[in-house]
């Protein structure tokens, strides 16, 4: 793994044409992907350009809250990664600014649709299907079958065995709630979530929390983005993933430049760099196996083959809107989170 990172960094440092070595100054980033991925982009972009990168790692819900709170005095230049719904919400609230990269024509159609829906105030940088992560050793020890459908998750045998993040703070958990509503319809979805609640032991704030609990043997099953699974397995944990038989949603991880960014030129340079195939390799180097948005990003065998996954027609524009997102989170907090276990 260290060798892969060194080779990637060396390749990027050698690609002087990508960004100017003479560039100076600083850049402030909120990063909503895995900590290792954040560290790699921070270090490599800084070394490549001479730009000092100040970076903090936050979940998408927390990132959106900070950017909104700083509306009148922005302290962030770029918001990198995390589920696309909050990025669309930030665009709707005029918290981010229009930027149409020359690299747009080299991106997959789903990444371009994300940009188009936000009137080019954001762009898709990766796609990650939602599914289940499970600990096969723990399930075997408890003599429990592997759940293979949404319907399986609400069976009484899984009481206390599941984890899902909190949708108010985690983009992944919000994607799960929005997926259930679109897959089942409003009434059935909320009835389903009430039954699911009986089997959930905890709602961590971070989207990575549930799958980490599965890896540590603290939970048998997690509702999670499956792209996180191969990284846990590569680290030696008993973690497997699958997507539910009925169908599932997917995140379009996004990137946005903050309106009023103090370091706008550097923000644009980072934006261009982050869309290159070379920079997008850092996801796999950091054990994140989402589908990269650049068509020429080198494939990795551990990245999910979305052609073999039953994906719903997820309405990113609707469920990324401020009103719908707020309504779903509020209803979840008032009707699900308050239920007794």
C-alpha cells in the first residue's frame, strides 16, 4: 500500500503540466471523504504546487452546517467529497459558485448530470452504491444468515445486530433514507424504518462509523456505501459487502467551490487537479473503491461493477433540494429516532 502511494505521488509530482509549480499562497478545504484520502490529496497537491493546504475532515452534514454558518464570512475555499445531496443543497442556497471546468467533457454522464442540476456549482467526482456490509465471522458465531434484501434487515433475528449512521449528520445515512422512500413509497418506507429501528443498536454521526463497527465486531451488519468494504477487508478485517435484491441507491460524491472563496485562483487550480485521472487514483490508494468520474481514471478490480447492481432511478435533484432533505431528516428525527428499542 505504501509503495502504491509513493508511486502515485511520484507520478503526480512529475506531472508539472497539471498545475503550476510557481503557484504560491494557501487553500482552505473541507474534506468529506476518508481521512487517508484527505491526507493524500492535502500532501500531494501542496508538494506539487507549493500551495499551503489547510484541511479539516468533516461529514457532509457537518460540512454543510459550517459552510452555511460562514455564509457572510467564508473561511473555506473548496468542499471536497461527500454525498452529492448536500452539495446540491449548498448550490440551491447560493453557498457555492459557478465554475465550469474544461475537463467536463472527459467525465462520465452521471458526473455531468450532477453539475448540470446544480447549474455548475458542483460536479460529480465519484459514484458509490449503497448496500450492506457484514461480518461473516460474527454472523456465523451467532448462527445468523447473511441478509440479502431490505426485507431481511427487519427480521427479529437481527435485533441489536445492525448499525446505520445518523441521517442528520451523515450523507450516507441520508442517502439510505431517501433510497427507502423512493424504493418503497413514503408510507411503506416510514413503516419499514420504524421496524428497522428495533434492530439497530446505534446511529453513529459519521458515515464510516457503522462499517468500522462491523469490522471491529461491534455490529454484525451495517447499512453503508459498499465502496468502503474492500478497504476494510484489505486491512485484514472480516468484512464483506453486497447490495440488496430489491434495488438500491447510490451517492454521487461531489466537489464545490465556496462562494466568496478568499483563495479563488487556488481553488480553481485544485478543482482542475482533482478532476484528473492521476488525482482520482488517490481514492483507491486510500482504500476507497468508488467509481471515479473521469473516464480515463485507471480501473481497479475492487471497484464495484455498477452494470451488475440493481440501481434505482435516484432523483438527485429532488432529494438534494433543501426542502425535501430538511423534511426527511426532521421526520426521521421526530418519528424514528425517538422510538424505544
